[in-house]
């Protein structure tokens, strides 16, 4: 009994087609999280008093009794190219004081640790910097952001780490006449 070669080729082609449909359409891809800021560019932020912050940030963060009245908002964009929701966990956001600033007058950061990034979306997470002295000209401050990303465990709902990285940031603080 001989088997026709065209039948074998047809069966292999059918199996490859079924496999590719499964890979492209039926099998969900895990979240693929990316930090969408170029660390070589300085990102602008306006120095303002607490009362000058948008109402949303005043409701999320209380006014802290600090030595200096300046507040600034830093935007951190995260994107997800997977088919499932992803989680980003901010481990630290450290700000280096510029030369000449007192060491005890550190700029402090307020933020929420976990960010949910839906599939195919870009989510912008905001960090509020506080205790910034008034400035007479624009200053660039450096910061370090350490994040982990992953996904929720399918049955337990806990955070499953898939990766992590530390990013250097440059933040250009633009002075405002409202901060004295």
C-alpha cells in the first residue's frame, strides 16, 4: 500500500494551520510590561504649592508639614502589550538632591506601590515630589526608580514576579512664582 505524498503534505499543512491558529488566537499571551520613558531625556515638572496641585492629588495625598512648600508631579508611563492584565510594583523612588542643597532637606516622594496595567493599554502613574525649596531658575534633579512587573496568580491572586529593573530619571523642575 502506497501513501500519496500530497496527502501527507496536506495533513502536515492542516496541523500547522491548527497550531498557528491556537498560538495566535486562542492562547493568551502573558503581560509584557514596558516603561515608556527615555532615561536620557529630562522630563519637565512645574514646581507649585500644595494649593496649586490639581484637586485629584490633594484628595489622594494630604498636605505634609514640610520645611519647604514646593510640590511637583512626575508622570511614569507603563505599557502592556500582552493579552492579560499586568501589575507593576514600585519598589523605590529615590531623589538625589542637587549639589549645594542640604542633606537633611531631602526631596521626598509620595506614590502608590501597585499599578494595574490592562492589556493593550498605556497607564500613567503619578508620583508627587514634596519638600522642594523655591527656585529662581530651572533645575534638573536626578532620581532612581526601581520597579518589578508581573501578573496576578490565577488562583491565589497574589503577585507573581516576571521581571524587574532600576531606571535612572532626570526631572527638570520649572519654577513657579506661586512658590515662595
